[in-house]
C-alpha cells in the first residue's frame, strides 16, 4: 500500500478505528486531506510531521466541548489520533448544513473562548506568531534576493518588538487563526469554532487583530462593522499601545503566504505577492491599502 496515498492511509487508519471507509467522499485535498465517511464521520489526514498538532486539536476539541463552547466535535469513542505511515489521522462528527460566520460571530466566539480558564488535563504551547515565516521567505522565488533580505530583516525587527509587547488584556487560550473562515453558523448554533490546531496560550489581542487588519489595513470592513465587532467582543484592540506590532506581524504573515503561493503558481499570484510587499515597504502610501486579493 502506498504510504503517500491519502486514500490508502485512510483505509488503514479506519481499520484501526473500527470504521468502514468504503465509499469515502473527498471533501478537500490540500495541506490536510479530508474525507467524509459513513454515519456522519469526517476523517482528517494531517501532513507529515504534524503529530503534535493533531493531538492538540483533539485535546482542545474535547476540552471545548466539556467547557460548553461550541466547536467542531471529535469522535470521542475513538482513541486518536491514529498514526499511519508517519501521518496522524483524526475523526470528527460532520457538521450539519452551515455557512461562514459574520464578523460578529467571530467576535462572539472569541469572547467565549477567551473567558475560559486554561485546561489542566493537557498543556498548551505558547503562541508562535512567527512559525514558518523564515521558510516562506527563503522559498519565495518570485521576489528578488534584495526583497527576501528586506523581509528577513523586517522579521527580525518584529521578533524584537514582540518580545517587548506592552501590557494588554490578560493572557488566555487563543485560537491562533481567528477569521470568519474558521467560524461557521448552523441552524441550531450561533457559532461553531473550527481549525483548532493553532490554539495556544498568548495575548488575546492576537486573535482580535485578525479582524482588525481587515479594517485598518485592507478596508474590507467599514467603520460601522468594526464598531459592532468591538461592541460584541467588549474591547477595541486598535486602542491598545501594542496594536501596531501585532498588526505588522499579521501583515507580514499575509504577505509571505502570498509569496509562498506565488512560488508554485506565479502566473496567478506573483503580482499579488509583489503588491503586498510593496505596501509593506511604503510604496503605496498609508493604510488602508487596496488591491489585497485573497490567496488560497
């Protein structure tokens, strides 16, 4: 059996879990391979080397369910993650019909998450806001060596600034990637949190800045929408002294993500990566900056 074939891995993991994978339907084949099985079960096959992240996601899902916070539910009757050929496979209850949440749903979800006392039965790692950024920059083949060096220097500056963040809201469990794509609504739930693999301990402002940049950086939401977000959560992160540091880190992450995608699909995304970089370098004036298109 081919250990690089996600369907082969699915069959082996399902056998360990006591599930029937026959007729499995592909939901998505990307960084994680996701399949729909019978009886409302969804299987998620993580990338190689992501065993710790998969185990954390299972632990966090159980903890959130026990804490009364609405999130994607792990199949608790299965001992998991199931490890097959160096890949971790997890099994989840399929969500009912749903749609992406509005920004007020993101704010409501974060308000509930941030109120929780950190778990005692397992240990969460510290927030890692710079994870994979050096690798993305060095692999950014559509930008010049000078621009790569500029990004690396900017990364060093922001690491120093992050280590010197001024006091803010009390540290707590943060989602880590809190945007509307990771919060959905169903007919019987105000919100459901998804994608728990980046949950960690850190400043709650990190989660809030995810939406803030859509207001101050790209103007994809307006002042009224931002005001509703702040009112729903109960805090305006843009008023915090350290806001610009986390904003700049988020912008750097979004730029290097575009550069990573452009490296494998330059025809469609090289211009976007170059545009974002030019904005960071001050070539398009003050924020907000237009022209930031979504990348996969």
